[in-house]
């Protein structure tokens, strides 16, 4: 079924099953049928850091600390910790009642092996590995981390999806996939029922003991009200919307924007924006080759970017779905500020920006802009970019491709005419770019940096200062200076903040407001 057929026959959808499987048990209050944003291609949340794998990981594995609704780290598997006066020795105690899905108790050695594997794949983890002198178990419930230098962000680092696994699994090389999926989280992953491209199945872990606190995003008590959660992979948004209308599924994580008016008018369906962090649109500029190896040209482009045009192209004029202005950290997060934001909020003057392009020394080099035809939001961004570049007098070569091809090509460091690129657009979850420690698009470490590979000693020095800050006020001051510097160095250009709605049946209740779907607290009436 394509979207045109779907929209044309929407009134008849309630009477027809759109799923190529037996009818789902709509009346079963103990089973949740869910449509994720994309396919679960691999179930290893350390080897694969995509959002859908992270969402899967949150069901199966637990963490020592989790962010609460105010984005502060709170103990989760940990009962708490002690920090020495010199801030170099951390001692962690595990809470009672922690068991793996195979029935074995969680041990400090499991946690240490898990931290080491995770550290090799995450920015804050890599920082920890560089600073760690020793990690060792103390007894059956406690372990110790000794550092060479203080690392005030350690518990926040553990909140960055540092999933605990049994030691035998966690000893798998961080750059190889695990093949055993044993966690200690509220759900078991039923690997035998997993079919990539079709479904993933989770069942309640009856030995899981939730914390006593109220649930708060990734922290607090994770009370589970389903015996079984089934993820149904539906790449076509129209098919997912039809299944939600007919009651064949209970919850669609991310309905497509142009289907929202119809869903809002459907009986038994609710649409809500539960994510207050959203995603940030980004324009990446390849700084290995002309013309964007020229900071003057990057600043000229920045002077012409009108974020309102980008969010309108992506989601229309519904104010609940977007926000501008947006700096290098998402609004609403602790490190966000208005420092230097006049680079994006000052009145746009295209003639002035064209003059800046001329003064930059741009010599008419081709500018290859990549756009993904199967990613509506980033394609809309890319089309606005191409139009803006043309208005600025750049020699634009707009190349359409599918998202998979774009993802592969953006990693190519060859010149644009040899398989590389000059510009592309993307989105990043707000939590993934919320501070200087995890915002990889702000790195200025050249060939090891994010796509575009900017080199910026000032940004790298400021990042070190942020890590060394001993309190929140100090970190905020450094983050503000990082934003000012970023608008001079232009490692990337923020294009605005988007909020993806979620759709669910009216009998689905108590979905926690969160940056991604969580499967505790939620229930069916």
C-alpha cells in the first residue's frame, strides 16, 4: 500500500487488516503491540548505537545510573557511591536483588567488564578509560574506580547507556557483536522470536525488582505492566497508521508528520508530543576540501541560515512540532544558552551574505550536496540547503540517494569528485548532543572528528576545560564559550529543533514523557 492509496481510502481502513500476519489480540491488556521507528537490525546496544538499538537496550539491560526527568543522574542498579576527598577514588555499591535473566546474581566483576567494553565506544567512556588508573571489585556488592585525574562527570557518563552485562558477555570485543542477550532489565529479549525486518519480542522478567521511587525517565522504579511486548517493523508510515487506526497495534512510535491530521481525527487514537528534548537538525560541511575548508565561507553560509525556513520545510507551521532558535546544545538542556546566538537570530540579509561569500575568496568550486530520498525530514533540510547555496552564488551539485547510501558515503574522506561529498543534512537526538562531552559534532580533532572532520584547537581546549570544571556553574560558563567559539569556527550549523509526535490507542495509558519510548509505567486499560 502506498500513501496515496492509503489517504484516498482512509475511511475504509478500520474494516481491513493491513498486517500480513494473523489478526492481533486487541483485547489482551497484558500484551503491547508497538511499531518502532525503524528495524532492529542488531540487538547489541554497545556495538550498534542507533536509537532503535538503544531503545531495545533499555528494555533488556539496566544501568548503574539513569537520567531523571530533569536530566540529572540518579542511582539505578547502584545503591549509591562514595567519593574520596581528593576526588580520585569512587566506590560504588550495588543495590540488593539484582539478577541476570539466567538467574545468576549481578556481581561487581560483571559491572567492571561492562564499563570497559562500553567505554571503548562512547565519548564519555573513552574519557573514563584515559583517566582510569584501576577498576577492581571490593566484595560481592562493591567495586572501586581509581583515577589519575578527577572526573566529575562519572555518574553522568554511566547514564549514557552504559548497559551492564554478565562478565562472560561483556568480555566480547567492543567492535564485535555479542551473540547472547542476557540482561538484568525488566524485560527478557526473546532472541528465537526475533526476525530482523519483521518483529522483536520481549517478555517480562519476573525476578526484576524495581526501585521504590516513582518512575522518572530512565530513573526510579521501572514497574512493568505487560507480560509480552511485540515490536512490529513497518517501514511504510501509511501501513503503520492504518494498523493503529484499526487497533491492530497499540502504539506507533513516530507517525509521519503529514499523517497526523488524519490520525488526530480517528476514533480511538491519540497523538501526543511526549519528547521535550527533540532532535536537532544539522548541516555538515566537509572541511577537508574546498570550498568549506575556508572558515570565512562557512561563516558566510551561517549568516544566511534562517532556521524558521528549515523547520517549516520539515514539519510545517505547527508550533508544537519545532523550536527556533537553536544553538549547538538543545534548548531545555542544562548546557544550552543564548551565548553568541545572534549569529542565528540577527536579521537575515541575503545581499550581505552574498558579499561575504565573495569576500571569502570562493572560486566557484562545485558543492556536492547529498539528500536522502527516503528520509523526509533530512531531505527537506537538504533541499532548503541546496536552494540557499544557489542564492548565495555557490555552484551546487545536488545528488539524491537512499539513506543507506548516504550513511555510507558520508564516511568517505575522498574528494567529492572521487566518491566524497561537500555537504549533507541530518538530525541528532537532543540527549546525544546535550553537552560538550557527548556532542561529537563539536569535536575539532580533524581526521578523528565527526563527519566533516573539522580541526579546531580552540574547541578542543575548551572541551578539556569543561571536563575539568568542578561544578555545574563552571561547566555552564565553559559551554557558553564553546557555543560562541563554534559560531566562529563553524564545525556544523544547527538548523532547528524538531519534536516527533507519537500515536497510540486511547486505552494505552501512563506513557512516561521521555525523549524516547520506555516500556515501564505504561499500561492498557
